[in-house]
């Protein structure tokens, strides 16, 4: 997807394919999902249900819930998940956010 | 249900040390932790990261491997990936692991839930690209990922540590925008006697600052009016320093002005807390052993008041000795003999704190933000909203929930609670203790019906 990542990755690791928001990404197998998405250049993880404002990881330790994504049929914290081959990840609450904007 | 003597919650320095000390005294100990590997945030993923990037992270970080090694004792059952969501009297601890709920019971509980970044609400702090300095540390430790174009803003030694680590990794920050002033440092001078007992910390701080200076990273101090600018992501940091305005274009902004106890688990058990003026946060009331106002519940580490990783380790061991004595595994004499050197070492480790607390106070404008600044990230409630609730008669944080949903989002007040208390206290002319804090109720982390339905609740084993 995007290559203009604002992040530097110190080590190379074997990669697997996942989908974020319908786009294929090659992420390090077993890596922290939030870190891997950031390093892959993903800027917006979700939009808030209140105003539709964009959000991305803030605390990286499971406390702030700003990195929420939808995967495996559930809305979960990306910073508490590990990358798995074939994972499908979507931005949660897109319908609610669109409603808030409208 | 599984039954143990002791449940320790959190596998950071306090929790790991508590578990190994308790197991050493013969207690069957269950150590529950959210992360896939032990270490807490300070020693996050140390077993893997030590070999990969130990030279960037430094010797103090590598010390964590000595603690994780001791978890291999047969008396310790370390349960990684366990998200605790309820602790009931008795004690029964409910947690979720791999999509299933489970429970474990024990006679004593040690809460070693650590610290959170002090919320630093400044304009634009909710934009993608703004993270805590602690988040940057976690990205580096666990994932070997660093921001390329970052500005560090706030105050405190952690900013120097992450800046120096970024220098070592070849991506120095664009600037350090520090909020503390020369006057803060002069005021801190009266604590220098205590600080000299903790000279190791001062020496480390000076060494980090020298590394940052050699790398040519610009430092601004006494910064005010800090704001993150950008449309849908952080693009620049604007601030005033030295009597003029500055603006630094950047891709990432790392905020930090100290850490505060993570109160959620203790509050959910109605452990009494009091406001600490020195550390500008609430901390659980506890004695020298870490015993709280709730019988059988101990607190250890930064969750009991900020003392740093080494002090956390000693406090974990001290609490474990007391628990072992209460459960009849140690005599009072044995307990005291083992605890005496630990209490001395803990005192030495915390001697530097009054100096650090005074030298690097919280950023005043983030404690009392402008009306337009969002303070509850989840529900997008502003400081002005909270002040208007106060004008309508809102006395405390729990009422603020009813007035405008502050603290009712998924983070359950973790990143707005202290700000709401501060704003209401100031608006109503009451103390922080009178104003109080959110009432924290289980589940302290979300749990789904599917996880409950899949619960593995085996009959009691004994």
C-alpha cells in the first residue's frame, strides 16, 4: 500500500500477507499488529464514533483503545494482537462515523 | 476452579519479583499478565529484544532478563496473554485468554499493574501521529520500530532516554521541546541531598543528555503554548520558548510529562486512594509492606506510587514476604530478616524521586487546558465542557459522566480521569481528595458474551 512510512524498522523478518481496509499488506509474521501497521505506513486505524475524527495508536499498551480495529468478527485493540498470515483487518465503526458526519 | 495461594497481577518488575519471592517461600503463585511475554512495559519483551537490540536499549533494560529468568520456578504458573477484567472478594480473579474466560482463586492478591503516562491534553493530541513517549519505547523494545521525524515534547527523564535510544538507532529526534524551567531546577535543588543518595540516576541522566547534545538535537526549555498542528494527522508542533514562537514540521509527536499509577484494578476493588501533592496523582493508601485498606490485597511497584523499576522490584519482594508470613510459610522473624535489606535498598532507589518530581513537574497547561482542548479522547469531551458542567453544579467525576459522558468510553477514564478531577477541583474550589475520582467497576477490560460462553470453569481441585 503506502511506502512513505514515517517509521524505520530495524530488523527484517519473514513476511505474511494480511488485508487492511481491503488492501494487501506484507507484514512481519508474529509482530505486534499495531506496530506492523504503523511501519507499513497506515496512518488512520479508525474514525471515532462521536465526530468521525481519525485515530491511530497512542499508548501501545492496551490502555487507550485508540488503535481499535475489526478482525475475526470482533473489534479489538491492534496493539494487543499479533500478525497472522491471511488476517483480514477493517476499520471499525465506519457506518457510525459516516452517520456522525452526515 | 483453579486454586492458588497467591495471585500476582502484572508481570513487570514488581510482579515478576513478587512471584519469584513468593514461590521461594513456598507459595503456589499464579502470575497473570496481558502481554504475550513477561517484562511489563519497562522490560517489554526483554528476552527477545536483548539479543536483537540490547546495545540501543542499554544496560538498565537488560537487567529485566534476570527477572524473567526467575519465573521458571516450579512454584510459579505464569499465564501470559491473560486480560484480567474482574477481581472479586475472596479472591476470585476472572480473565480472558485466547478468546475464553477463565477464573482462578487465591487467598492473597498482589496488584502490580504499573503505571500509565500522565494524560497530556494539548491541542491536537488526538491526531494520528501523536503518541506517548512510552509508546515509542514499546515500539522500539518489542518491534524494533522507530519514528523517523519525531519531536519529543513535555518533561522528565524518559524523554532523554528515548531521545538517546533514537540517536543510537540512527534516527535522532528533530527536537526536544521541554516544559520545565530553570526555576523548577533551582526549586529541586533543596532535594539534592536525597538525590545524591540516588547518584546513579543523576549520572545516567547526565550521560543521556551528553549523548543527545553530541548528536546535535536541538533542546528548547520552558516551552509553553504547545500545540500539535495538522488536518488528519500530526504535521507540526508549535510552541513558545525563549520569548518567541517556534514551529517544527514533523511526522510524529511523542508526549510525556511523567507517569502515574494505573489505578483501575485497585479502584475496582474499592482500595482507598489519596492525592499525592508531590507526584500530582492519586495513589493507593498502603503500608510499608504494600498492604492496602482491603484485607489480603497488596499493591507493589509503580501502581503503588511512582518509584521506578528497581524500587518496584524491591516492593514486589517485600509484599510477597508479608503475604508468605500471613499464610504461615514464614515466621515473623524470617520475614523481617529477609525484608530488612530489601527495605533499605528500596529506600535508596526512591531517594532521587523528590528531586525528579520537583525538577520535572507536569506541564501546567496540560493540567488546566484551554476550553477547546479535548480531554476525554474516547467521548471527545473538552476542558470547556467540564468547566460548564461545574457551573451547572457538577461536583465530581462520576457526575461528569452523567453530564457529558466523560470517562464512559472504552478506555474507562484511563486518559482523562486525572484531568477531570483537576478541572472540577479547580472550578469548584475543592481539593482533589474532596473531588474524588471515577468509580471503577468491573469489567475493567471489555469481555464479550462469546468469551464468557467459552469459559473453562473446572470444578475446584481442592
